[in-house]
C-alpha cells in the first residue's frame, strides 16, 4: 500500500470524527519511514565505500608514469561522480543532525 493510501486513511478517520489516525496507520507509517531510512543508510554506505576504493585506485594510478590522458580523464570523471555522492551524503546527514538538534525525529 502506498504512503498516499495511508495518508488518505488518516484523513478519512479524522473526517469521520475519530480525531486521530488509527494505530495501525501510525505503526505502518513508522515501518515505512524506518525501512526508507535503512535503505538510504545502505546506499550512503555503499557510495562512501566506493569513493574510498576509488581514492585507493587513483593513488595507484598517480604513481604510474605511463598514465595516458584518456585514463586520467576517465578517473577524473569517476572522481567527480564520487565527490558528488559524498557531498550529497554529507548534506543529507547534516540536515538530519540539524533536524534532530531542533527536536525533529532525525535518523
């Protein structure tokens, strides 16, 4: 069931006078958020691990006097992708820290 379905069920329960979402809605909503948080953490972990592996590879390549311009362009493109991912992870984690510090749920 989609999140929108749960939100509609909550709106319906309020509209018919129950005043709050049913307990099973709250439980399922928490499970969806928790699952999404775990999935995001897994993706972030993989991205950071790949960036670390790339750094090791680049260190080896820079020691190679026979590097071609094409190889350098290729590794620079991969480094740009990795840096973009790392920046996204840092921003995401920073936002979660701020939300947590402001009394929000954070992750």
